[in-house]
C-alpha cells in the first residue's frame, strides 16, 4: 500500500441503471458466470474509457483504468492469493470489496415471485474487512495494493430447497443484488488501516479489550490484530496471563474524506 489516505468518492446510483457507456465490451466467458452483485458493482464503478474483462499476465481483470488494475471481489480473498501476488509484482492493483451495511432478506418461490421481504438485523461495518484480509496478510503492506471498501445496501435472495441449508430451514441463498452504494473508503497504506482501530481502545490492549471497543466478537478482534501485526503497525509488547498485549508501533496515518 502507498501513502496513507482514506477518502470518499461521490457517485450517483439507482437500481434502474442498466449499462454505462464504459461497459460496452467484448463478451467474455467470465461475464457469463457473473453474479448479479458483481455485475452491478462493476457497472457502478466503471468510467468511460475503462477496459472491461481485460487479459493481463494470464489473468482476466474486471476493469483496467490506465495502468491501474481494478478487481471487484464480493467475497473470498483467499481465492485471489496467487492472482494478487502475481499482479502486484508489476502493477498497481485496486481491490474493491463491498460490505453490506444493510441487508434485506428476500424469499422467492420457484417461479421467482416474492414470498416475503424483511430487513436483516445484522449490520456490516468497515472493520468486517479484516475477516477477508486475514487470508492475504503477506500482501497488506505491498505498495502496489489499494483496498477500497464500498458500504452497500443489498438484497439477499433465497429460494427454498428442502435438501439444503438446514440452518436456514431449507432456504438457500441464490444471489445477492445491489440496492445502493452508501459510502466508499479507500485504504492505501498500513497506517491508514491502523486508523480503523477504535479510539476507545487503550494504548496497550488485548484482543479482549479490542473486542469490547469494537462491540464485536473476539474472533474479529484477533483477525484485526493479526492483519495489523503483519502490516507492521502493531506490535506485541507483553503477556497478561495467557493474553498477548499489543500496542501501535507509532507509525501514524490519516483518514480523510473528499
């Protein structure tokens, strides 16, 4: 990652948008298997002049904007380890990751008709990024990597299949659909990533302290400290019983909005 900055780009979006001029591109096998959320985000993110589904170094890239390679990943950074490592060696890469700040659960019947639509009580936040970054800790500090988080509203469409998804009583997630993009945050340095630590956390802290400050489960706090340690902006300084005590390394960053 490069210089420490975090910002917001203003862009209008409505669910009625079908295609932007930049999306006129040759058909590619990747687009035939494309999920609705990925396709919608690519339409939203694209600009006139972008090259779509462009082959680079043996990989197909979602968007190429000048020298910048833009990859939209809706989940599963672990599946991109080899691709990212190869591309970052020679190219600036922006990894765009959507986090559902608000979600609606839509159940449909076999004909596609809506059975019910309700708001999920779960709300995502920027720190959910660490649950994915933990899969690529060795790449976090790469100066060629920028991560852009899109906070979105989405619909999660479920269809009944009595043979699957016993935890959801047979309702299987069929697809995710974009409703709106409500915020965007660009993180292009380990220092900027460290600024996501909550202000309430003490100077020296354990993952239990961090979990309380975040208001989240300890597992996310552990993932966060692991990523920040690998990025070089957090260090282990002591042990408190069986718990490791951490503190910031002193490298400062800046979070700004435009």
